[in-house]
């Protein structure tokens, strides 16, 4: 049988829904640009591609927040192999967009292979692959492209583990183990470290639920995982360092439990329209529910039982704070680095997708006993048909009670948000609005509920016809085709919000054209920054509507004081957060002229030379330049240079006291510095300006010369971060935090000095050296295994070519030539 004929169902049905969802991306008509993609992933990827074009990685960028270690922000996926290839070989737009398409396809192929490996028929494997790619996992609960990249390789890892279970000899196990280590490393560098940890946990549970050969399998798994850490060490090490200095440190259990799935939200598996209200997407289609019912009721294989247990375990984990055991573990062991337990639903939906494939086979392939399936079919149909009516009745009967609970919840939110909180009435109005939306969604006559009932009715008909005693194999094959058609219509309507569903909670809803930019304004700001240096800050009454909202400013090479990243450096956010342009993905404070007026010294210290506002401003030191469209442009005449010096300082060790002083009008960065753990300067020290001549000012290196006649603090307006170092007259010296968030050194010896501040790459070089050695070892292992067993010669040749070419062209040659 030819390859095309053997896989014809996958090519046709998976290809059909693949093109329905992704044709705008395949033909580069659209790309993922909505929401966070415009202010995070798209500009980060653009900057990453630009750095690769220059022969390096973006270890540090000065385009946001006085500097940020972009490689360490795991979502950039700087060491991810497909990124390395795509962004080097293709134009940026094609690499960014086709990368999404390729991962969806690769994930679907992996799911198809895994489903076939665990015993599903060809049609059932296609069914499982479609569910994996276009139900909750990608089609509706798509969180970021990092999510996509991690989950893409999970079914491939499962497929490899199935091969390992079948092998006895250690040579063959080593061959598959090498591939498993490679895929682990790709998940670890794919751009979502939290989800990579969950994925490894899923694989460990998959093994724990298998009785045979468990100890040997766990040892094998541990070795592969440990080796993958070496392969991914540059990313893991850099991200761990950034996380330790970021806003993720010192968080409370409430932070980690944010995004817990309310138990009623799991009802979205029947009615996806309520998922927007309940902030969760959990849907695999209506017909697959009948397949799950068949799988549950009829005799199950060990693999089916394992999948159903995995689905249940991860659904319970997704409940987060509503699961007492999960909440206890988080609080007891302070597991606060990760947040949003709803991400566990990815894995629950994936397990259900594969379990539904087994049910598909029970309905269409095997001689199922109708009497055993009838109760499940009746129960399922009744549940789906009566759910809106029953839910609507219960909601109306208890509406007053839930409104009171909603008001109490709104007051609790306002209290928890503290300084970020709006008036309690705002949250109460929001709760009333959400209740009205819920009432609308629970209406049995709502179009989405009617369509769900229609899908359920058609599913009942298909299942009933397939399970009849007189159903011939030919008839079952025809009914299976109808089931595929129903599934594709159902999932496409869900993912693309055809009938008012969740609008593709991150899939089709994120596809669009690049937002319109005010070219004249951007060109003007580019010119001003080139002339004056410094950074840009924006003040707007409509947060999110700024023309250069961080990090979109990176697309234009404009340095911005703002930042948007879940790993924002904590000191930076603590000091400058009130100014309204710092967002650590938990919301940013609104910009306020009053706050800017009181904290104007901080703007000066930041080196803000250009201010863009959507209204006229009257602030001391701001000089109006011109109005372009809806925006006013100002020059800050008081902005300090990147390196300056002061001769007096005070030491404030208590963080609250230090921040309060720095944010007060009493602080004058031009005359004094605030240190930590240092003796105060002598009383009466002169506050006169100390001339500083800046000799070099690049992204990762700044050098200046100055003459002093008394002890002095030299301030470098780059954010304080462990990778930055300082030298005086060519000798490395201690770098310390100055003014809480900036860098600085103390000079004690009078005379002329040359001071340098530079980004230290030795940490990255060391981790990359270990990683490169591990990659060569992995390639050598493949070569040796090929020589011993003669397995897959073409595949191994390609693999070895990639390994050594990358090592030679991207590591040895650039470093040897100082690249």
C-alpha cells in the first residue's frame, strides 16, 4: 500500500481543518498579532531575528526599561533549534508566521503517530490528532506561541516512550533515549518553562500509571531528562538568574493560585459559550463526548484507563485553590513561582482527545454490544439537551444569593489589589455585567445552545446508527465520514467563534494584520532620540493605546522606559511602577499627571529625554516641541546622561523607607545618591556638578572619564542586574545598587579616572560551552549507535550534519573570530 493511501484519512481530514484554520497564515495574509503578541512576542521575535542577523543572540537589550536580558526571558526561545534555523534562513515575517503553522502540523503528526502506536485504527488516530490540534489544546485554549511549541513535542515524547517499552536491548533504548533527550531540551527551550515542567510531569505520570518495568523506565527517563538539562543549560541558567531578580520572587500563594478553574467552568466541555464568562476554555467537541461515553461504559484497555486517569488528575489540578489538596501543597511548600493552574487543562484535554479516539473505534470499528452502550448514550444525550434548561432554572432561583456573593467577591478584589485598585463600585458593576452575560449564555433559546443541541442530536443519530445490530462495516465507514464532517464543523465553529463562542481564546482571535502605526510620530521620535539620546516615556489617559507601548517600540529601534514582561526586574518595577509604564503581566498602574509631577526626579534619573502624551502637559522641566495628530511631544530639559557623578549620598537600608524617599520631591538625583549598606557621606560635602565625559555608550558597554577631588558616587543609569560589572582604570571593582534600581560605584581616590560599565558574557559563555559539549556528545552517540546497529542511515546523516554544522558555524567560528 502506498504512503498516500495508507495515510489518506489524515491527509484529507486533518489537512482540511488545518487549512480552514490556518490558510491566512500559510499564505502570509495574517499573522499572530493580537493582544500580547503585539506588545511582547512579535517585537521580541523581531529583535531576536535582528540579533541573529548580526551573528549574535540578544543577551541584553537597552530598548526597554534601561536594559533587559532578553535571552533570559524564556518566551523568546533564543536557544530553540527551530528558531535558530527559521530566523536565520527566512525573512522575519515568514519565519514568525510559518513557525506557528509548522508547529501545529508537527504536533498533529506526533499525535497521529502516538494514537496509532497505542492501538488505535487509522481513522481513530486521525480523530485523536484533530482533537489534539483543534479543540481546547490549540484551537481554544492557546495561551502563547510558547505553549504551542512545548505541546508540539509532547505526543512525540509519548510516541518515543511507547517504543522504549517495546525494546529490550540497551543499544536500541539508547537510540530512542537520545531522541527523547533532544525533545526534552526543545520543550525546555521552547518559550514556556512552566509548561515544560508540567509536560515532564505528564510524562512521569504516564509512566507511573504503567505497571510493567516501572523502575527501569523511571531510571531511563531520569537519565534522558538530566542530559536534556545539559543541552538546554544556557536557557535554563539565564532564565533562572532572571527569575531570581524578577517580580516572581517573594510572591504569595494567592499569586500562584490566580487563574484557578472554578468547578462550574468545567461545564464548558458541553457549552463552550460560557467559557468567556468563566475565563477558561475546556472543549473537545460534542461528538467526542459520545466517544468518551463509549470508552467509559465498554471494556477498557490499560492504555484507555491510563488516559482517563490522566484527564481526571490534570482537571483536578486545574481547580487550583478550589482543590484543597493542591492549595495546601502550594501554601505548605511555597510553590509560588508558577501561576494560573488553568494551564493544566491543556493536558486534561489532550488525554481526553486520545481517550475519545478509543471510543471512536468502539463505535465504528468493533462489534460493540448495543445494550451496554445504550445507557451511556441516553444519559449523555439527556445531559446535553437538559443542561441549559436546568442551569437557567437554578441560576434564576439562586440569583440573589450569587449577586451577594459577587458583591463580596468584588470588595475582596478591591482590597487585594491595594494601590492598583479602582473604586469598589467598578468591580461591583463588573460583577453585575458578568451576571447578565451568564444569564444570556444559559438561555436555552440562545443560538449557541440551540446549535449544541443540534450537534448532540446528530451525534445521537450517528452513534445509534453505527451501533445497531444490522449495521454493516460499509455503513459504519460511511457514518465515520459523517462523524468527521460533524467534528470539523463543530471545532471550527468553536475556534473561530462562528456561533458566539470564546472567539478562539488565543488561536484565530489572535490572527490579524499588523496594527496601523502613526509613522510621522514614530519618525519624529526616532529623530529626536538620535539627536538627544536617552529614553522615551509616554503618558496616556488610555493605557494600552500608546503609539509606542512597550515592547512594540522595539520594532522601530526606539529606547523606551516602559516594559511588559512577567519577568520584569523587581527593583525596576518597585521604583518606577507608579509612573504607569511598567507591567509585569499582572496589570500596570494608570498614568497620572499628579504622580509624574511628584516623581519628576525619577523621570530625570531615567534619562527620559522625550515625552509623548495624548494631552497637553504642564510639568516643570518639560519643553513643548510640537503636536502631531492626537499627540503632544515634549523635551525633558532635566534628563540626566547615562553616566553621571554626585559627591553626596545617604544610606537607606529599609526598602520601604528608601522607595518613599526616592519617590518624593525631596530627592534630587543630580545632587545626591541613595545607597544601601554604606556609610553616609560627610555632612557638608559639596553638591556641585562633577563633569563627566562619556567616551563610549553602546548597548552593553559604557565608558566615561572624570576628575574628582573628593569621594564620589558614579551612577550608571542601567538597571541593576547580576550580569553587569564595573571597572575603574581597567581594574574590575564592586558594582552596587544605587537609587534602588540603578548601578553605581564609589570612587575614593582623588584624581582622574576612567570608569567602565559592561555586560559580562562569561556566564553565558560558560553555560554554552557545557551545552555545546553535550550536543557534540549526543551527536557522537548517534554516530556510534549507527555504526553499531546501522539504524536509519539517512536520518542519522542529516542529524550529524546539523549538529556539527551548527557547532562549527555558530559557535567555534564566530568565537574564534571574535563574533
